[in-house]
């Protein structure tokens, strides 16, 4: 999984910069074919090494889809319909990410894990259709590609992904964390130098000087960190606390997928008519309420989890679609592919950091069992702190009472002395 994430995160901005020069359509089609090829390699892999190779090929192709897909859609329909079109795309992506556990559980349980990869090879069938319907007349730039700046950005991405992942497994003083941290610092120094000394830096100067764009991609990073952390943490939590199967876990997550898709399209329509500010002002508080509810009471009831997941989907749909549309309308022109690809990269990094936060808790159960995930809860709550982070079935720890320091026990919650 780490290899997939590293290649995916590095390749996204390179696709955007290359698309500025050569057009998004041919690179998008290249990505589809690489993804299908990697899926076939994974399905037929006789060993772990070949499976890893297939996943790397998958990532190198899949990285073309987020940024370039939105670029092509934005150029095909224009700014007056960008909200609706990007709403459909964002709803599809968000819904697929939530439905994925359900379909994956059904396929792997009935046909074996290889079946998931065989189905992914069907992406190659979309190439002829995409060739016919995607726009070919795209604005392009003659700006040269700052290869060294791109490599430096890649090192920053590698460090940002590798260090938290390694820390979750073995702590801050491990060699992978030091390597990741060193790559991040070195890459950042070189990137800053290239940005200030190159005539055509890898990240166009116009992006960094546009405060609106910087604010929007920052919000995108934060929104995905909150959303994906929950999408990763919820399946783990409901499986551990409620002893659900993979299919049952997928059904619990289904309300989030449905609401994300429905409200994503609705938010796109509102954005086209009134702008993206209104749906975002509603969506962000809804996401906050959903996350607070999950972190406080998620262990009490499966129905409660499903309701909160549905609310999270509502908030995410109302927030994500306007973000994409506003970024597209802000940076239109020959550099649109780069603008949307950098946003997709930060969107992906935000999700990765959110996922690592969950993984950190799982990797250090002795700390997670003593402190609730929801810091506003100072009692033996019914949420994550009861079971999710403890791998031993008989030691679902509870927090000590904040008054007196003695173990506080209530029905259904056992104290375990560590």
C-alpha cells in the first residue's frame, strides 16, 4: 500500500505539468491504460514482488485520473456548468470510495481477492470511448518543465507520506522516519530554491501569488483529512466493536456514499447559480457535527454510526464539489491542468494524513486506550476509546475518571489494569 501511495502522490503533479504542454487528453488515456495494465499484473501475480510491481504500475496510471479528469470536464462544459459537471465527478469519486469496501468485501469473499483486480482491468475498455468524446482542442503552454523542481516536490511528497506511516508502525526514532524526514527537508529546500531561481518553476508562480487559490487548496487538504480519516477509521471500528463482516461494514458505510453523491450533485447546481460559498458554509459545520458525533458515540450503536456516516457524506458533498468548481473557475487557461492536479495532490495528501492519524492510534494502543479520540470526552465513553485501538479482545480499556484517579467502570465497560 505504501508503494502505491508514494507513486500516486508523486505522479499527480507531473501529469498536470505535462498536460499543460501536451494536452490532458493523451495523458489521461495513457493513465487509463497503465492502470488497466497494472491491475492485470496484480491479478496474475505469482508472488508478492510481482504484486507490488503491479500496484506501482496501477498508481502511475491512476494518478492521471483525478486532476486530468476534472480538467477535461471543465474544458468540455465551460465555467457556466462546471459546478454541475464537477459535482457529478466528485459525487462519483466520493461514492465509490465509500461503496468500495462493500463491493470489495463481496467480490473477495465470493470470488477471491484477484477478482477485484480483474474488474479494474475493464478500465482499458473506456479508452476508445474517451478518445471519441473527450475534447482535443485544448489550450497549451510553451513553458519548459522544471524537472529538478518536480523531483524536489516528489521528495517532499515522499517524506510527507513516509515519515507519518513509519512513525505509526515503529515510532519517531526509527530509520524510515529519519529517511522520510530528511527527504522532506532536503526536497523542500531544493524546491524553494528552484521556485525562486527558475524562470519557469515547477509550481507556477501565479498559483502561489493567488491568495484565493492558496486558500481553496488548503481547505481541500483539510476537508479530505477529516473525511478519509473517518472512512478508514469507521470500518476498523465497527468491525472491532460490533463484530461485523466485510459486507455488513459496507452496508453501514452505504448512507455516507449515497448522501455524498446526492448532495455533491446538489452542491454543484447551487454553485453554478449562486456560487460555492453558500453550500460550503453549510457543509463544513455538518462535517464537524458528524465527526464529533462519531468520535464520541460511535461505539454505542451501529445505527448511530450509519447516521453519522450519512451526515458526514452530506457535509463532504456540500463542501468538496464547490471547492473543485471554484478552483477550476479561478485558474482557467493553459495552466488549468496543473492547478487542478496540485489540488488533487494536496487532496490526496490530506486524506493520507487523516488515515495515518487513525493508524497512529492503532499502532500505539497503550496510549489510545488511556485517552479518548474525542478530547472533549473525559469519561468512559462509548466511542472509539473503548475498543478500536486495542488488539486484545479481553482488554478493551476504559479511561480513568478525571476525579480521584480511580478506575471508573460502568455496565458494558471493563477496566483493564496495564
